[in-house]
C-alpha cells in the first residue's frame, strides 16, 4: 500500500475526517495534516506534501488563494479542489489557476482516479525535469570539452555558412564571439586560391564522403594562418546529411618549417651543383696537364686525372 502525505485545507474538521477516510478507502496509507488559514498553509509547505486537497471556499482563505500561494513557492505539488458546489465557470477558473482536478464533497466516486492521475502527472513532470537537467548538464560538459580541445570544431551548413564553432576556432579566425562568424560564409575567411577547393570538398562531404584539405585563411584582425581540416557529414535524426562537421587545426608553424626546409634543400642543391661543376673543371685541367706531359715524354703529374687508357 502506497503511503501518501496529504495536506487538507479545510475549516470543517468533520469534512476533513470524511475526506481522509475516503482517501484511505481508495487504497492509500495516509499521513495528513489539516490547516485553515494562509499562515499555517505556508508553514506546512516547508515540508512539501505529496498532494493537497483544498476546500474551494474558506473564510478569508479559499482554494484559488491556496493555488496562488502554492504557485508562488515554486513547488510542484498537485492540488485538488473540493467543494460542495462547483459550477462550470468555477471549474474552468480553477484549472486556469493550476488546479489538478476538482471534486464535489458529496460525489467522491472519482477520488481514487483523481489522486492517481495527479500523482502520475507530478511524477512525469519530475522525470521530465530530471531528464532536461541531465541533458543540460551533458550539453554543458560537451561544450566544455569542445571549447578546451586544441582543435577547431566547426559546423558548416550546405550554404557554406558557419552555424557552430568552438573557442579555438574563434581564435583561429580572430573572432571575439560566435555572433561575429555565425551565419557568415566561411569562404570569406579563405584566401582566394583555396576557396573553390573548399567548396568542392563541402559538396563531396554533403554527398556523404569524408575529405581532408589544407588552405590558408585571413582572420578578422588581419593575421594569415594555414589550416588543415578533416571534414565529414553531420547527420540529422533521420540519418540524412544536414551539414558538414570540420575538425581543423592550425598548421601554420608546420608549413613555415616545411618552407624553411625546402629553402635549405634548394640552397644545398645549388651549392652541390656549383661544387660538382668546379670539381669537373679541375679534373679536366689536370687531364690536360697530364696529356701535355705525356707528349713531352714525361710522367703524369696528377694521378687522380690519369685515364684508364693512359
């Protein structure tokens, strides 16, 4: 048997006893308290009950006022109005104020159903709030992880506009906020020689493929950077591609190092060509000296230039 903590707002002790007996007959182990004024009502809410039953009309404190006070506390406790006579207009107004249900004192046949529905709806709302809170916490955790990664994580729409971007991505584009780039064509940041390549990659990604691309961007404050992005399709709930998600890193330093290495290799190649050419000329001169000495009947002076047929 379910234990039920109930608060009864009732100025008639006999009516309260009768209602408590009916609730027990509905199958509940009842713990109940009776109040008949606003001060005691507020005091009882410090330890929230499972359900509240309130007489619609009590001198200086009735059901509608009880609903107002309950709503002001922010508590999610179902309140069922009980009255000797409840007309349609009164019932509609009571529901507008937030009453879960209403019952006639002499017609409590719906009591068990009303209580069960009120408790079920309250439990459902609590579960929804817990789910929403868990979802908010998950979103905040994911946002924190995304913002603290070193890479840019960016969502690009089929129109090639930025819809989402994390903090490292904003830094790469020299933007102070998401609003500075959200809805803006991403190709505006890309240097002209690489814009067409990015748009082609976007088309292939929206067709379901994954692509990699290096390109140079110009930030909002004028700094140029080289970026390397791995782009893949972002799917909606129906597994349809709705955008491209790009994981991008700043490879400016790597590109600078590669350029320096290429320059050094080119310089070494030039020196090698010069050195080899000089050595070839020296060997040629030595060979000519040896040939003249041979004509004079003398032995060669440079052994390193002696040909095999000499």
